[in-house]
C-alpha cells in the first residue's frame, strides 16, 4: 500500500470514494462543490489537501485535511475532515495509514494539533481513533449559514 497526495489523474478513482463517504454519512454534496473541492486539493496555494491509499494501482481510501490558524498556539491546527476506505479493507490498516500520513504532514509543517470529528454511531472507526488519538471532551454545536 502506498499513501500519497492526490494527483489530477486520480479524479475518476477518487470520486467513487468521495461518493461512498457521502453515502456512509447519508448526505449528497452538490457536484459543483465536489468540483470546487477537487480543484482546491490540486492548488498549492490552498490549505486543503487530499491523500489517497493506493494498492496495485487502485485507490482504496482517501483522507481530506485542512490547515487553519488557532488562537491557542503558534502552530496551525490540521482538521482531518473526511476519511474513507473501501468497506472490504476496513480493519486492515488503510485508515490508520491515512491518519498517520496526516500526522506526518502536520509534523513536517510544525502544526500544533491534528483534530477531527466523527458521528457517535461510527463505533468501528472509534475503535481505531481511541488507540491513536485522545478524545477532547468537547461537544460540537453548529448553525448552517446560507
């Protein structure tokens, strides 16, 4: 398995992973937003990144992460926004390898923290998360604007 940054030629294999992630979370993101997101991943001036897991030329997982400032530290935080692996490879180390890629990227950029959210029903993923990160104890609140 190879973990690497996504490239323009990966779009056709990345899209089914992105759609699979949306299906898992029972959401449907507009095609225009998907196109903009992909464009941002490929723009070196953007703080958004996509890494993929590849086995024998096939993409089997993806992680999206975003660098942002914090009022609490000098170093940026890294928000791990989306993580998805093919269902037949869950529990085989793909998700962990993708998270470790984000950790390494954050360390390379002198970031202060990597953080993420997951749904309370995502119990399988939380078994991994509990081994490789700390629970913050915070509860998320949000209000959709626009």
